[in-house]
C-alpha cells in the first residue's frame, strides 16, 4: 500500500491534520489513543491531501479551478452557483491517476476482508476543517451505505468535488482561507447499522448557554444524517458530568422530539441512492430513542474524548441496531459557545403581541425583520440584509445567504442540526422545528423572533422593541449580603447560572408542575378512574415514561435536578408546591378535584394542603422527587421550603410529616426553610423558628395580608407597596427574630427586585440574602455596592 495516497485511521493522530484533514485525523487520534479508555470508533482508512493534490494536478485541472475562483465574486449568488457547478462537474469527469486508484483498491480489500459488498461511509475531511476558530460543519459531503468498490470510487470523487460546493467556496472566502491551501481527504469507514438503531449528535457543553457541566445529546431513529441535516426533530438529553464521575444517576432532563421520519438504507445500491427517508411508526415517535443507560454511556465516552482533547467537543454517534453497541463516528472542537468571553442578555416585552409559531430556540438572542419565505435554493435572492429567513429546513448549500438574515425559522430540525450550528456561528437567533412556519408566516410581514425566553423560541407578529445588555463577568464587589436569584423555569437554569450569583433563593415547584407536567397529580394517581377521553389526553402527555405516577415524579426530578446542577454547589432553595385551588383546577383533570373558592389567594394552599388527607398523596409525590434528587443523585445543595404556614399547629404538623418521610433537619446537610409571608409568621417568629432552619420572606403575600388588599384586584393595585411602614415593621420583626435565634433569613419576594431603595433598607437591617429576579441581579448588586449602573 502506498502511504503517500492512503493511511489507516490507526496510523493517524492530530498531528496529521495537514495530511488527512481534521475529521480523519480526529478519528485516528481516538482509535489510536482512546480505544482502551472505552471509546468505540469504527475502523477505516483515509486518502491523503497529497493524493487529492495529485488528482487535481493531473492534466492541469487545478489551474483551471484556480483561474475560475480568482475572478469570482462570492457575494454574487448567481455567479457563485454557476462557477461552483462548473468546477464540480470538472472534478467528477476527471480520471483518477492509476497509482491512486490502485492504492484505494488495495486498502479496501484489506478493510473488507473478503466482504466485497461491505457497507462503508465515505466522509469528507478538509485540511482546514474543524480548527478551534472555525467550524466547517456540513461544508462537504458524506455518503452512507456505499457498497462495492466501483461505488466507493464514485463517492470519493464526489467528496473531492464537494470542496467546491457553493457554501464551501463562500465560507472559505469569508473566513480568509486560500482555496489552493485547502485540500480534501476522503475517509472510508465501516458503517454502523444505526439504520435499525438510533443516532445523533452530542456536545460536551450546553450549546445555548455554554454551561460546561453537562453533555447535551440529541437522538433519533435511523441514520444520524437526518439529525445533522435538520430533517427530524430529535429527542434531547442533558447528562450531568459530575454524576457520571460519581457513578450516580446523571440524566437531568429529557425532551421528547417528534421523530416523524428516519433515514434508512435502500435496496438500491447505485451510488447516491443508498439511503431514503421513511415514516416512523407512531409508537416509536411517542417513545424515547435512547435509554437512560445508553445516554449515560454516550456521555461517558464524550467526557473521555473531551478530556483527551482538552476542550469542548462536538461529536456524532450511532447505535448499532443489530448489536446494541454505541459508536463514535466523528469528533470535532465545539467552536461557538466555548469561545464566548462576554455575556449579552436580550430582553423584550412581548405582552399583548400575538405568537405566530413556536419551536426550539437557538442563540438566546432576539431578531426582528421582514419574513422571506423561501422554498428552494432558487429563491435565495429574495433574502436581503436584515430579513427573517423562513424555510422548511436550511440546506447547507444556503450558507451564503444565511449570513444576510436577522433570524432563521424552520419547519424541521433540532438544536444540533446544521441550521442551528450555522445560526450560532453567525450570532443570529433561530427557531427550528416549528412544524408549520412556512404556512403560518406570510412572505413580507414583519415579525420578531425571540430566543431569549428559554428552550422555546417564539415568533411574534410585528416588530417589537428589545434591549441588549452586556453583563460583566468580572468579580462582583462585596456588599454585606448574599445576592441569590429566583428561578422558576428549568429551561433557563444553565443560562441564569452564568450571571453572578450566590445561589437560588427561590425555585418554584409549581412552575415545573405547570410547564413540564400540566396534569393534576390526583388525575395521575387515579388514572384508572378517569374517563376514556381524559385518559387519551393523559396518555399523549406521558408518552415515553413508565406510567402516570412515574411521569409526575420523573418530571419533577428533571426540573429540580436541572436547577440544582446548574448552580451546584451553591444552595438551591426549592419551594414545594404553592398552587391555589383555581390554579390546580386549570391543570388537566384538575376541575374534578378542586373546590371553587371566593378568594383562592387566601384559601386552600401551602401547608394546609400538605396536611389534608385528600392532598397528602399528591404531596408525597413531591417528597419522592426530592428524595431522588438529594439522595440518589446526591444534589444535597437542594434545600426545602414550606410555603403559607398559617399556624404553629401547621408548622408542627408539616415538620412531623417531613420527618416521617426521611427529611430530618440537619441530616445529609438538609435545611428546611419556612416562607415568612403572613403577619402571624412575623408576630410569632420565635415560635415558628422552633420548627425550621430559618425564614425566606415572601414580601408579596406579606404586603397583601398586612395591608388587607387583594393582589388580584386592579381597583386597589395602587396601594400595593412593599415599602409601606406597616410591611416594613413585619419584615423587621422577622429579620430580628432570625438573627436572635441564629437562623437563616433571606427575602425572595418581588420587592427588592422592583425597588432598589427597599433593597438598601434590607441591607441595613442585616438580612442574610436577597433573592432577585435574574434581570435585576447585576444592577441591584452594583447599586448596593454604591456603583453607578
């Protein structure tokens, strides 16, 4: 075998990028150095950059290509399309030098070991590809399920031609790469039978926030190219690295994707016709494509790869449906979030604006502009600078026009599809996997695309003003109190954790119940008693989970553990459910179990529910979730908070109930905090503190009940003010009592977020912590430090 033309992956490493490109060098690096550490990579070989250059030099092809590119203006889309097409045809029509063809034939014979019909993947690997400061994702072609040597030779030539795809030519120009200095290597790799299994992409950081303590995995049925292309909305998993290392349950969150289609092999073995999309059975759409065990095993391999390379990684993987074995197919440096050095925060007031479509948010930014509904590459000239590009899915060929857009919206795709990767690199928001954006968004209308509100991206009607604030991540000044934050939405936890903070003073369990569960707990506990129509609704919600009750507990665990892991080891105070009866009634199945109250705000809520025989089984589901988070997952930074404790009898009853379920103060670092939000709590503060480790003041309810006004009444809303002298007396009593009893005291109500002067007053009172809304943390912190904001 002539090693100037081909090289085995096992002979390669990262020092060979100039010879075989980043992708193939990385495959060789993993086979050579990580196989013993448990990283499984299918074997194969690569053609060299030298082979590629000799191919082009043959009969003067390189000179013709360089002359065509030297006179090309890549911003002229028509000229780019015409020139690229002409060059690619030249390459396809060009013969291999005899020595190169012989070397490839010899290498394949060795790989096939007599199985001449063995399926391989033929992948492109550019010598400037996958460098730390540039992502060439999707720039060149990959051909799957290639069988027979003749078809492999055709695929290699197609790979060579793909260096002159329109998007690749444009990308090199805009990134400053000289065309003649970039060569292409073709990797010929054993195929993994993920057509009958599952596959996807994973990152060793969260792609949206840059949070580096998780492995983010996307997965769908069939070949992984469907996920990369964005043809399918995949499942998502967030795996906590610390728990992988500790050998504990590590799945923080699961998001079930649609998975409506999958890519599989075809019976046709002609080159270019070896894969096709087929519909996925409804039953498979409704279940997860990976088990927790497989997700954790993939995360383990990803962490090994990340440690070896010493940087965040972007990894493609496949599960062989025949053997059940997990394989790593590619690994490249993650090039966007890991390079971020500043924190920009986008915000807008969308109140009163109509939501036209929703999908998966990409980029944590906001963009506004005019919709350009593009159905094919032939319509790309419609898109002007600042437009909103709307399409079924953004094919990689569209990269030259994507950079013009203020935002991108697609019908299909997940958060690791090519469209998402390019949107992040371009620094623009994208909403992918909307299902029907091309139908709902008429060409020419003004819209605002918001990816600043969590995992869900919104497209609003009309142009909405938005703000962009830059948050300094330098060390914050000491101010004599801890600045914590209120976090209700687990979708934003990784993002919020990047804001300077000293933990979470209020994590609202009811937000998790409302957003991630949506069903009344008794309707799940009594599932067998529900009417058939309601059962069908519940079945649709709980698809992918073992049973109705496990769904409720699992979703609670996911929400709580996501917030806990995001802020670990800082304290995270989780307030157990504080729904009012009207709010519980709004959950699916809830109207059958909830009373109608004249004023639910001061009705059946908080501790009263926990102790009621009708509700106690529901409360026990919350306690089961807390056991799993604190016990099984080891997230003992989670503390518990009990809301709306009216009487000392309720304080005693809840304390005994918690202890009977294994939640004893002081054991396993457990603290149980009480919401101090009723005048009775402040007046009898010393007595209440006998049952708890401290107070977290709820200034909203304390103001309502001290001033005798209804927070929901617009007629008297002008009287609602946490700075009222009567309210301050109650706050002072609570703070003083906690300090006297050497107990924790913080505040998690809205007051200090809204009124910096109230925050200053609380600081003067010696409060131990203030938990603020995330958007006010930095400004309030700096105000209390006496700095201009």
